[in-house]
C-alpha cells in the first residue's frame, strides 16, 4: 500500500538524517513539498500520482506523528473533584496526604475490571491518535501492591502501548515502610518485563537515596532509568539522576539553578510537562535557559487523572511555546524526535526520513498555528505505520 501526501505548505524535516536528537530545535526545516510512503515506511519526499491513496494537504503542514513519552496510562476513572479542591486552594500534597491523589486512583483501579480499564484507556488512546500522537508510553504506578503493579504491566501491554515503564516507586502503599517497599520494587523490577524504570521523588513519595537505589536496579536489569523530579520542591534529585545515568528527568518545575548546566551537557533528556504545571499552578521550569544551553528538551502530556488529565499534544505545544518562550520548531523537536529518543525509538520514529516508519500527520494550516490557534484541533489526517488511521470527515 502506498500513500502520497501532496501540496504541503510545510514538511518538517531534520537538518540531516540519522540524528538521535536535536539540542537546537531551530535546526528543523519547514519547507513545501510532498511525502510518499510505501509498505509502512517513508519512501520519498516527492509526489507519486500513482499512489493508492492521495491526501491533498491543501497548503497545510506535514509533521512526524507526535511521540508522547510520558503518560500514566492505564488508569481508572478521573479525579475532577480534586481539581476543583486544588483550584479553590487545597495544595496537592495535602490532598495526597488525606487519602486523595494517587491513593484514590489506586482504589479506583483495584475496583475496576480489566475490561473497564482497557475500555477507558483505549478510548483515550484513540483520542490521542486523532490529535496526532502516533507513539504513546504508559506507566504503572496505580497498582500500589505487587499484584496491582504486575496487573498494570499486563494491562499496559494489552493496551498495545509502544512502551511500558515500571513506575513501581510511585507512592508508598499504606501501612508499608518506604524502604520495605523499595525491596518490593527491586523484586518487581526483576520479575516484570518493562521497557524502563521510573520513580517519583518528592516529599510525599520517595527520596534521593531511593532514586540512587533504583539506578542500580535499572543498571542490573539493563533498562533505562527515568525519574519524576523537582516537581513541587527543589529536592536536588537531578544530580543524583545524572550520576545514575538516567535517560530522562521529568517535571523540573523547581530545578535548582546550579543543576541546569550539568543537565544541559548530559545525555539525559529534560522532559517538561506544561499541562501539569498549568493545571496545578506549579512553578515554571527554566525551559528557555535549558534550550539555550543545548539540553535535550522534550515535551509530553503527563496524561494522568491527578495532575494532568490532558491528552492533547497540540495543547501541550501551545502551553510550552507561550510559557517557555520557545519557538514552534523548538517545541516540535521536543514533541517528536527528542521524545522518541527518550523511548529508544529514534532510529525508526520521531522524524520524517526515508526508511523510517511512516508515522505522519497532516495539519489544516501551517505549523505555527498549533500554538497560535490555542485549543483548536489542527489535525486533518493521521498516518501510522503507512496506513491512514484518521481523516477528518
Ligand atoms: O506525574 N507526580 C507524580 N505522578 C503524577 C501524578 C499522579 C497522580 O496525581 O495521580 C505526575 O504528576
Ligand atoms: Fe508523571
């Protein structure tokens, strides 16, 4: 099967082929053109009038599909009541301490059948796909028991997530000692097959020592280490994560100024989550400075029922451009190739290059309209693995 997208006003391409990530997003090129895909792969940047399917881009942009490298799928239910509490003045950490937060989503997950969890998560994935996200990572973390976490891994696989991360160290289960739970995390990491390990370091969760220990566990298991750090406080977890060889540090709203330059130099991505920052009225990370210093900057939705019930990468890009002072191309690099690198998928996805998997989206206008027409859904068509999986009616 072949698909040809023609009459694009802009085709987003890297400055050269084979780059694992971009430390300068502005190196991306946006030029008019066409893309032809064949047998699931990008075949050429030219028109093919004989293609089986022709999509007229009508002057709009063609981009690689978005890569959402940080979500908390699968989860059960939502927590809208807590959001209302939060905006009317109750801090997240207090909500968490009083049985809300992660614990309440853990109860909801435990009470939901596999079918119900998969139905909700599949619907969300479908929504993400229509909004241009062709690759999705998800995390465990609402299981909150050994069996619950193993079930989450299984549900994540059943959902067909592109990557399943073991966030076994998300919250300390009620009635368990933190260090005793870390022993369980160690056993879970050995027992479960996951694509990466993650931890939530915060006053209400785990410590820098636990992060160091998870780094050893990840090295032993041969999987990348990722970490939720500096979300509500400057815990100085970033140097610990860097020393442990982390693939990414995520959140960073309270990144300590002294930790910025080492992070920017490291081969470790700065995954920024402006949905959580905006909806939680969190601090804003030094995103402009990180980009200027050449960090591997990444954007993701953090889609979860607590801090960021957001599924839309276009909305995330809109928030980032406005709040971080990033150019559109900086935000696009962060939402595509750099995010694919976090997941170890950069060789086959994340940018439009001949031979890469044909994951691309056609927008109804220029790329600059994504942040500018904030809240508008710009996605007119989605091609994943060479197949047209969504076309706006
Ligand atoms: O990435 N910070 C920790 N974990 C999630 C929130 C989880 C929840 O509140 O349910 C996050 O923001
Ligand atoms: Fe998260």
